[in-house]
């Protein structure tokens, strides 16, 4: 990408806005940090869901796995993990600065790589499944990992792990984790922009459009599918590691593998913003997160009913999302850039003749 | 591990316990078979995978429990839940399902997942997160010196489930509407050409399924317990059953329902109740992996 060109402008704007945001909106810096997490969620889901046409309901597995891998590395470097989790109720264990940061840095790397390896292994099980079977199979993976972690005593079972405490003041902590998530989200956007412009990106689109044909053309589809999942797992694993340290306490059902909150938010945000585009998931994440943060407290316990309704309404009545709607409504805005990639309107959008199935 | 081995030795030492678990498994399996039949029906006829199936069951269960709380016999819950869920199914059909039938499969899956969340969260707000159970006030019979216990409620649930399943099967085989439903499942377009109002058939099928779930839920509340968030586990169970049996194969669906009940009783006894949910999910993954191996031989994907 040419960094001086007009196309680079949005990235510069995001870089500047993201850098000054925690200082300008000081009291909301945690919420903005979570917004970056949501952008990571939506964008990584879209690699499979939008670009490759595989709708996963189990991506949260890698978020939780990264969280736990990082925690185990951070603690295991200096203490016995089983003793730590068993004793954390009664004894307060202090990590020195050097211990904290070296453990955390190593944990981040291990979380990313571990989650990616896990994705390749899980890919052997689920990538022979198509369509709804894939969605249900991955949902099964998510529920299974939550339940199995919840009965694994070595990592604290259902009562979780108290993470090592950040050694500096709370203000520094806020900024530290904000910039980690910001860096992760921003580098993910740059990476995806590059990825979708390569032949790898085209291969993913080919799998989405017609997998049999793609295979007949000589693409090793399973390898592409596993690689794509490993990429999204890598970023999700790191995100999980950061988020686990940010909250300071991790447990399997509601924080690491929350099947009905974060796991569904991913899908809803992408559908809201528009599947299969680079900016759709980002737009969806911003709209969804802002809407959620502003209105959540006014629902008085009805939040999750509202969430379910939002899913139903989005999927039934507004499936093309904001980005899809914009492309349909103002094709001219998108023509020059997309002209190279998509010479004509996709046939799927053409009106169906009356009575067709 | 030690815990599991000692449980196995208990079973071998007292073989009559096996018999007790088997009976319980079959009695509960009949309810699974009933609800799985409904899932397979909707799946086969309109190609919609209903992830809200388990939550329909919970809804039926809570209706029965509420009746019991107001002093009415919970046995009345079976017809009441059947009727109520029929109407509820119609509303869901008009608002959601009708719009997603012709779309891709993930759309219907996610839409019904949304419906499931709305139902379970509303139940949670209305009744609280505690597990509830309706008591029919029927006796328990004990055999083999108290080692084998058969509760009359479970037996009654079994009989009702079998009767209901028989009624539905006969209805599908012999009635005019049943024939129309089967014709639509075979080829919706040809059915339309021959003058069948497929829109009506879809609505009827979905309502029938919801009603079956309601009745099954009433039985669940009678013989077991209900909780707002148990629905998801039921949905997964039913998917395991239908996936293992194959949708077109109704006798196999019913057999797999019984198998699921027995498997769960033995698994729960051997591993402990806290592993129950993990066990069901792992069974799902196992069945999916097995299907995949099966299809790999004929070079096709499971879809």
C-alpha cells in the first residue's frame, strides 16, 4: 500500500483517532478498548464467515484458549500452576515487575501460536462438514471447551484463575491494555487488507462461491480452510490473552468461552455491518458496541431478550448489512476500487424470476 | 479415573442396577424420541434446522409447572402445552420462519438461535433461574429390594409419549394433510403444481412440531425438571439424535432417541452428573466425525 495515497487516508485517520481517543475520552478508555476487541472479533469472524462462506459458531474457543494458555505460561514460569490455582483463595501471590512483563510477553506469543495450532487440529474434525453441520459442530466445540475447562482442576475448574496483578497504577494499567488492544486491532486491519489482496484471499472467495469447482481447479481447499482458521485463531488467541489480563480474573463459562455473549456478538456485528467486506465488520462492531454501551443499562434486565430480538431482526429483515446496503444503494462510490476485483454485479443479487426456488 | 472404575465395579457387583438404569434410559428416551421426531419433520419438510427446539420444550415444561402451582393437575399440562405451543409456533412461523425458508441454511439456523435466546431469557425473567419440577403425586414402585425403582410418573410419561408418537405417525401416514406434508417434503415444486398449498403445509408442519415439543416439555417437567437454560442442551441432544439417524429415516430417529436416553443414564452414572453436558456435546462431535468418515469414502461433504 502506498502510504501517501488517498486510499491510505482512512488508516491514518484511525491511527490518529485511536491514539488520542483514550486521552480525550478519558473516562471511557475501557469501553473504547473493548471496542477494539469487538473489531478484532468481527474481523476475524469475517475471514471464515464472510470471505470463505463458513459460518462458525465456535470461534470463541480460540479466544478462551489463548486466555488460558497465557495464564498458564505467566504462572507456570515461576510457580506450580496446580498449587497456584488451589491456593489463590487463601494466599496472595505477588509477581515482580520483571516476572510480570516477561511472563506476559511470552504468554502473548504462546497464546497466539497455541490457538493457531489448536485451530489446525480442530480443523481436521470440522472442515469436512458443510453449512449448518459446520455451524452446529463448531458450536459443539465451544460448549465442549467451556464444560471441559470447567471440570479441569489444574486450571482452577469452574472457579477460575486470579491473574497476576499489574504492577503499576490503575491509570497506567488502563492505558497499557488500551494500547495493546488498539495495536492488535489496527495491525489486524492492515494485515487483512493485505491478505484479501493476495491470491490467498481469492482462494478463500473461490471456496465461498463454489467449493467443488475450486477443488476441481486444483485448490487444496482443506489446506486453505485450515490456514484461514489458524490466522483468525492466532489473532483471537492474542486478544484473549490481553483481555484475560485486563479483567484480572478468568473463568470458563462467562469470560473465556461465553457461547451466548461474545461468541454471538461476533456473528451479529458482522451481519449488521455487512459480510465479506473489509470495513463491514468494523462498521458493525462500532454500531453494535456503541448501541450496546449506551442502551444496555436502560433495559433493566431485558438486555439479553433485546439481543435475541436484534439477532432475529437483523438476520430476517436486514441481512446485507450496512456495507452491503451502501454498495447496493450507491454502487458508484465503490466502483473505482472494486472494479478491479469485481468487474460486474454478482449474479446472486440479480432479481429471481417469479416462482423460482 | 479411580472414581469411574469404582462405579464400574458397582455395576458389575450388582447387575440389577444395570436393569434400573436401562429402564430409566428407555423411559426418558421416549421423550427424546418424540421431540427428535418433530425436529426431523421440520428439517425434512421445510429444510429448517430449528435451534429453538429445546426452548420450545422448556416453554411447555414451564406451562405444566405453572398449572401445578395453581393447584391444577400437572397431567393437564400435556394437552394445554400442546395447544399453547401450537399457537406459539404459528406466531413464530409468521414472524420469522416464513421469511427464512427460501434463504440459505445458516440464515434459518441463526434466526432460530435468536428465537431460542429470546425464549430462554424471557423464561429466566419470568420464572427465575432455579430448576423446577411438577409433581404428579403418583407413587414409586420398588423392585429387587429397593435397588430398582420405577416411578409411575415416568411410566405414564413413557406411555403418553408412545401414544402421541403413534398418533402423529398414523396421522402422517393416513390423513390427507399428512400426505400433503410428505408430498411437499419430497418435491415442493411438484406438490405446488398438483395443487397443494405448500405455504399452508409449512405453517401446519411447524405448528405441529412446536405442539409436539410442548407436550414433550410437559412430560419433561413431570418426570424430570426444567430450567430456563436447559433448552440448549435439549437442542444439542436432538441434533445428535437426528444427525446420527439421518433425517429421512424415522424409525432410526426413534431408535436413536431411546439410545440417547440409555447412553445418558449410564454415562451420568459412571462419570458423575457434572459431566452430563460435556458428554452430550462430545457425543455430537463424535457423531459428526463419524458421519464425515462415512462420507469421505464416497468423496462427499456432510451437508
